[in-house]
C-alpha cells in the first residue's frame, strides 16, 4: 500500500476497494491520534536545529541520529557533496523529511524488534536445553559480568545466540531482497512476490525433524554457524516483508537489543 499513498508519484498501485478503504481509515486514525506526537516531534526538530546553528563549526557534534539527519547536506556533513539519481543534492532535509525518517524508526524498528524478542523468549522458554546452552555460552564469554557493555568482539563469539535468532526466523516466509535465480529464472532485486519458505524450511529433505525447535541445525563442527545451509542462505538473501521478524535497518542495534533481552540476569 506504500505506493498507493506515495504523494511524490502520480501513479497509484492497484488494490481491491476493501483494502483501500481499510487502509484509508487506518491512515486517518493515525493522523487523528498521533497528531499531537507528530507536532511534538516537530518542536524537538526545530529546537535541535537551532542548537546546532548556534554551535561553532569548530566544535564537534554528537553522532546521534537526529543530529546526523539535520546536518546532512550542510557544511557540517562530512559527505557534503552528494547525488541522488545522478542529480546533486545540495539542500538540508526539511522537518517533514526528518520526521519521516525518525517516525519510520519508531514504527519499523521498535515493533519488529519487540516481536522478534517475543518469539525468541517464547522458544527459549519452551526449550530448556536451548536455554541452558545459551546461558553457558554467555557466561563463558562474559565471565559472570552481567553489566559490562557488549562489544563487537562479543558478537563474533556469540555463535549460539546467533543461531537461536536464525532458527526462530526460519519459521516465517520471506520475500526476495537481492537478485537471485529461483526455479531457473533470474529475479531482479526489489521484486515483490511470496515464496513458500515455510514449506521449504519444514521439508524433511531440508531439515531433519523440522517441527522441532533446534538451533543446533544451524551449527557445524567447531561451533561455527553453517554458512552453506539452505536455512542460512534464506536468512542472508531474503527479507521478510510481512511477518513480525522483518529485517530492518540498524541490524547491529537490533542484535544488541536482542542480546540484552536474552542475557541472563541475577
């Protein structure tokens, strides 16, 4: 439905009237109930923009998302000269454009991550043997220190935590993200179609005992993730556009949130 509501294009995507009507009602409800929130965001943008303008060019600014998008395409931007579609982009973003980016983070980031964490906790709770292995790995790496910051090096070592996330996401179907050959046809990147990965991932020829939650299926000897399995290929090459476990931007942030949630506490 994004193409239908795209105000920058004169072309409207075709959908059944019932879906269009329901979507219009949803958009109207969002505008009605979230107008105050949007106005509050606009106040924050204006205040932060003024703070930046009042700051000397010689003084470094923090690298938070809001500051980065406000300073984009300005003398403070390290990549000041930019092009979009072959045309130079030499103006800063408006508050409306910034709001779209920030609001997308609220909608696309928090909801999908929260759902992913919920499913992970659900399967860990139902599989105490998996929980035991996970805790053993975390304790081995963090050495009992449950409050120290998580580093990039930690992620490289948390192999079992990684495959738990992959095994949970195995359950859900995907839509293609990158160019790939399927059934003898080369599908270009961005093609929107459904592939019944749910059936593939639960096919006994692909997965032994497919209805059992078993993160070990993603591991090979030496406790390394199996990069050549069909499961991992679908994890890397395909992105889910419809399920709660949709891949979203800022994967490092998401992985950090997931790990913080499943990291055992006293």
